[in-house]
């Protein structure tokens, strides 16, 4: 006992001396207390810094000056007793990752001098030219290594398997790969492993290796190019709590072993291609709280009752093709806080039991086919903070009880069929920050009172309704919005002056709101931070001097009444629409001023104005253009050579100007072109051969109404993506290339290409197609339109049978040419045809019986050929107008000419003369004399035109047809 007391007293004395010494050291600044970092370690850090790239000079405190304590340097943490460096925090922030603040360069092996380092974080940097150093495997004191999202390149070194003390390892990166994962088996203390986005396609042992890590708590292998889940006879994941295998391509039934991990709390299997039912399990899982099976193809048949009986807090079944009624078993999940059933095919009403889940904080039901009305029981969900019912078919009015959801922060009911005013309810949602009620049938007057309680509102999206905003000019609104979209509201005719105090807007859209005024000068002082501005489809007028917006912004001022010269725009602008106004004057300054400054514009639409002058030759600074539309202006000149720099250009519209000359070879450099519309100009020469060779991505080619001549080059057949070909109204000759059957996009029924879209999600592509004699502009469904128009040329020969292989064509026009021979016998194979025009040619023979298969045909013109015989009988053909068949020797409905039993037209009525012969009736002699008289006058008055060869060809065609008609009447019956 006495000996024990001596030991205790001795310890107390030692602690007392240490405490006194420490206190004196703090008060008097005794050198070496607290201990400075070790000199060898300080030198190691300085050498490490030499090879780093530090554009933001974040390591400015790392200096070689004498007395500089490295323990006080940025990112360095030392042991407070020994002075050894224990931790290096050299990561960049993942919330605002920026090249200009990220470290780069090389990793110096001087880090090996940090013998006591146990924590190294280099995440979210940019070591794009550097591999993970193999010497990291010698830093055996490390317990925490984070290299995630730092752009390290190449193969992960297997030497990392020597870090036997490691508890945390993050190597997530798109640029890394592994051959196998055997080296991980040496990390027996590992608790957290993140290999997300690493290419593990060759690591077939991934599951067996990770299953043998006894301490593993969290395993993240999302987006790792995994293709299969090997069988797992024995489950050793006894400590595993979090499993994330999202965004791999397993494309199989869901593996059973996943649901037999006893201690699992969070399971994330998003976008794995899993199919079929959720497997049943043999043992109870009692800890599962979060399950994410979104973006798969699973079903709930049979009902996985074990799952719905869990104390799940978050359930995500988004995008799984689930259909029918909402799964009623969900009502057993009384602890549920987040329920996500978006993007399925549920088509029932919203079940009443759903409103009993009063712990719900997020209810996400958008993009289904839910119908009916919202029950007043919605008011029971008092914990609800996020409610998304958008893109369904919910109707009726919004119940007043929704105003009881006092915790609601986000509400999205857009894209439904709601009606009424909804104003009374809005005013009660005091915490609301995001409100989207767009594209419904709401109507009525909205006053200032409606918004008086919405002090936290940041995003108000209400476009596509019929509200009228009635506020005073000096309205002091209680909120500062970041997004405001009121398209289709009634705001005008005056400019909304209350916008003057909305100084935080980044997104403003007032399209089609009836505003008829100039844009006030003060408005452009508010727009410097706008990323999206849409004032289109109003009656705005006056001139615009400058457009001031944030970098990479979208600006749509189209369909107004602006005048004057084009405005000055920032070079950083990304999308600009000034179409459908009355801008005038030369375009030279707009395009050619500041040529040394590269323009960021991707989409430029200046069509339908009064712009003049030549197309400028200064496109070198516009190399980011993806879509250029200058159609329907007064531009002149040639297509300039400098357009060869537009190598990203996908859409070019120059139609309906006064351009001329041959198409320059430089355009073949624009190999990304998908849509080319040069119609309605004066281009000459032959259709360039390089179009077929260099523009292989073409979907739409419109050269209509120009002066092109010569044959259609067979190289056009290389355009396998071509779905719209319009060469009408030129001077083309020759035959139809038989290789046209290689235009495979015209033979397939799927969408051939997607219209160019931008960050707004709105299509920026529109093409005019002439079908059934009418110009139709297609935008959203352009990718499904397939047509060919070669009309009004001087083409001849037979219509090739191979043309009928283009099974998906909806419109085919070969009229006003000199085609001979028969209508292709397999024309009925083109079952998608809605419009077919072979009129004004020299086709003969009978109409092929297969034409009765054209059940979609609504426009047919075979008039003025030499066709004979009976018109095939079908509901479609007999419903057409007689004008579709006139000018031939046809009989049968819908014509009034009856056919004989063998399909021959019976002879006309005749009279026997006194000598026993026959003579034509008086009215028939009248038509014969009329034709002869007409031709006499025709040749005398218009003979001079025959010196022009194209007119000569046309007139000779007409003459031949008239003579043939007269011959049939005279020779047969006289």
C-alpha cells in the first residue's frame, strides 16, 4: 500500500513539473515550446512545392526564410507535442472547383521524408499529366489517402497495396484504370473505399476482393464500367453499411446477395440496367434506411413485402417503367421521409393513403400519367418541404388545404390541367423559395397582395397561363427573385417598371406578354448578371444600342418590331436571337468589328429582317458557331471563303436572299453540318461532288429555287443520314441516280436526328419543307420528317424501281420533268407516303395495283401523263379528287369515265351519217377545232421564245402532250 502511494505521489510531482514548465513556456516564449516542425520535414515540403503548379499562389506561406515554422503553413497540421507533420490538406474545394485555384504539376518524392504523415488529401486538383506516384506505396504511416477527382492519369499503381495501415482510400477519377484489384486485399484495415469513375472493366475480381475486406464500412464503385456481378457464395460484408454500384452496365436480374448484407443501411443501384423483380430474401434486414433503384427496369411483381415493411427513410424508384396504380404497400412505410416515383407510367389517381404518410419531407411524382384531382387531405403532410407533381394529367383546382403546408420550400405543379386562380393558396406558403405553376390553365387577376407573404421566394416560373398582373408602377415587392418566367401572362402594354428593383435576377423570361414599348435604358443596367433573357413575341420597338448580359448567356429578342442597325453584343454571348423584326442596314460591323476577339456565340438567328450588304468574309473569329440563320433578308454576294473556319457548324440557313455564284469548296471543311438550306437564291453551277463526300452528317439539304444545272452527282448517295432532299425548281437534267436506295435514313422509321437544342431545352432548328404544294415549317418533330422533291427540273429517263426502297418517305415529288416509262410497280412498298406527285411527265402504262397499299396517302397527283387503264380500287384512291388523274387515259372512280369489263375506256358517242359512215358529234369536233386553232396562235405568238433552250424543252413537252390528246380523239374515232 505504501509503495503504491509513493508511485502516485511521484506521478503527481512529474505532472506538476510538466504543467509548470508548459505554463512558463507559454508566458515567456521559451524557444522550442511549443515544438517547431522538424527541419528535415520543412525541407521536404519546400522541395515538394518546387514541382507543384500553384496558379493562385495558395502556398505563399511556404517560405524558406529562417525561423519560418512549417507547422503554421497553409494545409499543414503537426503533432502538438512532437512537432512531426501528421496531415497535409492540399485539396481544392469541390463546391467551386476552378483550374485557376487547383494545384497541378508533379508530385516530388520528397514526401517520403514525412515519416509520420498519416493524412494526405490532394483531391479536386488538376494533375492531368501525372500518374499516381508508385512511391506513395512506401508511405506506410498513411491511414487516410484522398486523391479523388484530381485528374491523375494512367494505371493505379499496385504498390498502394503496401499501405497496410490505410483506413480511408479515395481514388475516384475518370482518367484512372486498373488491371486487377488483388492489391486491395492487403488493406485489411480499410473502412472506406471510393473508386467511383475508375475504369474497372478488366477487374473481373472486383467483388471477390472487396468481399474479403473485414473492416469495410463503405464501398463506392459507381460508374466503373462494370458489366457483370459474379456469383457470391459467401457474404463476408459483415461490416458494410453503404454500398454504391450506380451507373454500371450490369443489364441483368438484380443480384440476390445485395439484399443479404445484414448491416446495410444505404443501398444505391441507380442506372445499372437491372431488370425483373426485387428478389425476396431469407433473412431479415433491419437497418436499411435508404434505397435507390432509380433508372433501371425493375418491377414490383411480386410485391416485395419485406422491403415495404422496413423502416425506410428514403425510397427512390424513379424511371423504372412502373405502371398502373401507385404501390399500396408503400403505406406501410410510415417512417418514410423521401419518396421518389418520378418518370414512371403510373396512370391512376393519387391514392388517399398517400396523404397519411405524415413524415414525408419530399414527395416527387413528376412525369407520370397520374389523373384526377388533389384531395383536400394534402393538408395532412405538414412536414412536406418538396412537392413535385409536374408533367402529369392532374386537373381541377388546387385545394385550399395545400396552404397548410407551412414547411413547403419547393412546389412544382407545372404541365398539368389545373384551373382556377390558385392565388389564395400561394399567399399562405410563407417559406416558399421555388414555385413552378407553368403550363396549366390558371387564369384571373393577380395583385400585389397575392405575394405579400412570399418574402423568401427566389424562383417564380408561371409561364403558359392566362393570368393578368395588376400592380402599381411603384410596387415594392417583398422578395428578390433570381428566376422569373411569366411568358403568356398579360403584362402590357406598358413596360413593367417594378422590374427596376429586382437586382438579383439571373433568369428573366417575359415572352408573349403583350408589352408594347421601348426597352428603358435603366433595364440594361440590371442585366449584367442575367444568364437567360427572353423578351420575344412582344411588340417592343425602337433601336437597341448595346446588349449587356453575363458571360455565356442566352438572349432571345426575336419576333418584335425593333428597327435600326444590329446592336453591339458582348463577345462572350452564347446564344442570340434577333429574328423576325425590322433590323436593317449592313451586317459588316456586327460580324467584322473586333476581329481579334474570338466570339463565343454558338447559336445566331438573324433571319426575317431587312439586313443588306454582302455576307461578310470575317468568320475566323466565329469558330464556336453551331447554328447560323440569316434567311429571308436582302443579303447579296457569294458564300465567303472564310466560312471554312466554321468547323463546328451544324445548321446553316441562307435561304431567300440574293446570293449568287458557285458554292465554294471551302464549305467542305464544315464537316459537322447537319442542315443546309440555301434555297431561294441565285446559286449556279453543278451540285458539288464534295457535298456527298465531306458532309456525311447531312440530314437536310435544301437547294430549291436556284440555278443549279447538270446531273445529280451519284456522290449524294453517300449521305446515309439524309432525310430531306429538296432540289426542286433548278435546271437539273439527267436521270435519278439508282443508288438513291442507299439513302438509308429515308428507309428507316425511327428519328434520324435530334434537332439542335441549347441550355434552355428549346429546339433552335427549323426547316421549311414543301409538301402537298404547301410550305410547312417543322421544328420539334423535324427529326421524323422524310421527303424528296426533284420537281420542276429537266430530268428524264425512267423512275428507278430502287427508289421504292425508301420505305419511310412521307413525301415524294417528281412532277414537271420528262420522266418516261411506267410508275414503279413496287410503289406500294412506300407505305408511309402521305404526298405523291408524278404529274406533268410522260409516264405511260397502268397505275400499279400496289398503290392501293398507300393507306396514309392524302395527296396524289398523276395528272397529265400518258397513263391508261382502270384506276385501282381502294378507299384511299377513290376518295381523292378527280384532278389527281386528269390528262390521262384512265377510267373508273373517282373519274366520271366508266371502264369496260377489260378496263378499256368505251368509245365516245357517235352518229351514223347518211352514207352509212360515222361522224363525231358536234361538241367533239368543237374541241378538235379548238386545239388546232390554239396551236396556230401559240406558234405565231410565242415562237420567238424557242431560242431559249430551257423554254424550248418545256414548250415541246406541252406540245407533245396536246398533240397526243388530239391524236387519240381523231385517229381512234374518225
